[in-house]
């Protein structure tokens, strides 16, 4: 049985979501006030904390990360919730292993999702997605539970799903893995786009992918990258205002 978080722990979780929003804003996910990041509350798995609408990813402070009850959404939706909050709630309902979700419209990954081209394993970035990425074929806004259920089904057990002509949805075991996956996906597709202009793309041998993934991506690396992202935002004066130190 989950133990309820203390007020300090809740604040730390909201801060981590705020940091995630700001990091993603600097890595291709900035799109006016669109895009959202959420995390499951480990003290109450039926509650999530999600960026509120009306602000850009780059503006989010911990107080802008609001609670959503999985058992009372969308019935209990409020004006400060994004219209596509159901994308998050339905993934959490389907995937107990997922504790963080992001949806956005990064240019390279969104462009790839508007073609019939697959993600190629051309770089070590793409190796994180050694099993590829899923696709969801409906280009509509996802505002109904039935639509979001279909997105969650399309995602399956993958890290990410390309939403055709729309954007991407990324899921993670925690907020830091989520951010690594979202940033790495966009970089992998960007490098694939560049490679296609230079010559005939030459993917990494399929037999190497699983081993490369295991050796390159682990919790130590994820935390090291996270700290580097936070330091960079702080150096540039783009960190969350309510934090006195690195998250």
C-alpha cells in the first residue's frame, strides 16, 4: 500500500515536473502554450501532477503543476487543465509501469510522423528506441477518453508513439527517464533528417541494438544528464524561481 507523500515530497515532485517542462522547452518541445508533462504521485497512484494550461513549457513553476484525479477525469475537469489531459490519464490507467508522460509537437519528430518513413537506427540516440517507436494514425485532437484509449493502446509497451500529423507522446518509468526519452527521440530524428541529405542512410546492425542500449543507457547516465540540463538552465537564468539549488 502506497504511503502518502509529505508536503515537502509533493513540492519536490511538482518541482521535478516543472524542471522537465523547462528542459523540454529548450530541446525542441516549445510550441506557444501547447505541450504538457505529468508525473504519477507515488503516494497516491490514482493522482497525477500535470502542467496547467495557459503557460509555455518554459514558464512553468512548481505552483503551475496541478493535481488530477484519475478516477474523476474528465468529469471533474477544470478550466486550468489542458484539453488533451486525457492522453495522460489513459496511459496511466493502462500502464502501471509508467510514472511520467509528456505530449508535445517537436518539429523533427512531428515531421517524421507526417510521413511513411520509420525511425532508423542511425545513431546511438536512436538506439534508445531499439524496438522502434509506435504510430497512432488519427490526426485529430485527442479530447475524448475513447480517443485517448486508442493512443494508449497504440503506444503499447513502447517508450514513444508518433501521433500522425500531430505530435508525439512519450512515457517513462520516472520523470528523468521521460525527459531523456523525449529529448533523445527528437535528436535521433533530427540526425536522421540530416543524414538523408548527405547520402544513403546506413543503420546500425540490428543485432547490436539491444546490447548498445543496455550498455549506453542506465540510471547513472540519466541522472548525470538531468543534472547537466539543470545546471545549463541555471547558468542561463532559465531555472525555476522557487528552487535555490539544482533539482
